[in-house]
């Protein structure tokens, strides 16, 4: 909601006739309301707003909109599929296992999945357990002790049966935005918690940021290149943000790509843009112009 409000304020200053439309899950009625507008600025995060559902409905209605199309949105939200693409195009990512869970008598037990047992034998704790189709670290756990595994699986299962088990990479939290196909400066996030969780992302004072991140030039260039390759590999457009972990040996691992980065006062994409002299208002205007150009190219 905050992203949408900030974007709306900017659009009005540029003279666009702009109004907020709140999506509450009724796709057909929302599209009907939007049909009277020249452009939809998609400021939704997660769920149907980011997984390609809304994008496909807008495409079918012939509406222009900001952000990536249905296919790229679906792939990016599907963590298992996007990590397969990372591996195929040479973007480093932590070892992982995709699981389709089934609760027995309302409980998920790790011992019921032989492939998980094998994975944990090959990749010792800690591991990250998270839903396959969620963002903002919703349902995520860092499991350091086998005794906590079932509880973490149950938490992730609350958001759907498909989950991802991933080797935890200790080190630094970094992110690289790609704007119109070009990488912006890398941002380092220094959260107060061990993980850059929901509270650290959206609460004042829970994280510090270094823009640009203090990294060797070759590491910065390699990370930006990886972000750009993933942006292109998934078929993204306009803007996206790619999250990484950097271990103590200087190796980075890609976590995921966000097709609709936040536009709040705590958001990382506006920070990265500001580092190259693109203020928030200019950033929003550029994204709008890119969306209109995309529509003209079709």
C-alpha cells in the first residue's frame, strides 16, 4: 500500500490524471475498473500481483502496465524454477531442493521425505526453509538444529505445499537492481537480525544500508553481470531487483529476483537509483515511459 501511495503522489506531480485502485482478489472487476486508464502502474507485491496472474489478465484486456510480463513474473515467483534457470545460465546459487509437502494428520515431518534426508546428509545444517511462491521472507526459517526442522516445514507449509530447502550462506546481504536492462550500483543491507526478515525490511531502524556497497571492483562487476543475465534469462522488463549473499571467501550466491521491487521509504531500488543521480520522482517517470514504449513496440 505504501509503495502505491508514494507512486501516486509522484504521478500527480507530473500532471498525470492518476487514481488508486486497490486489488482485493476480484480480478475481473479490477480489470473492468482499469479498462478506462491508459496505463496501470503495478505496485502490488507477492501473490497474484507478482506471480503473473494480474499481468496475464491485463494482457488479455489489452491494458498497458509497468513491470515484467506474465511469463517472467511466474518464473521469478517460482523459486525452484528460477534457480534452475540460474544454474542453466551460469548465475551462482546455493544448492537447493524443491519439495512438494503433504501433511499427515495435519503434521509435516521431515523424515517422511527420503530426498530431504539425502540432501541434509550431503549439505549439513544450517539450511533455509521457505515457501516456493512467497516473497518478503514470509514463512522463512533458518534451521540450525535438526530438532527444529519439522516446525520450519510446518511454517512454510502454511503458505502452500511447495517449499524450497536451501543451503544457508553466511555472510553479507546484497542486492542489485536492473533498470531498463542496465545494472545499478550494488546495495548492501546490514540487518539487526540474522536474516533480512520482514521486520528488518519494513521497520524503521532495523537495517542499515551502504550504497554503493564496499566491494572489490571485480566482485561488483561480476554481481551486476549476474543480475543482468538473470533479468534477461527470465525475460524481465522495465526494472527488477536481484538479491545475493556474499560469503567470507568473497563468493556470491543469487537468492532470487523480484519483478516488482518496493517503492517505500525503506526500499532498495530507489536507493540504488539515487546513487547514480536518479531521484525517486525521476525513477517513477522513467518506469512509466518504459511501459508506454513497450506498448508501442508490440
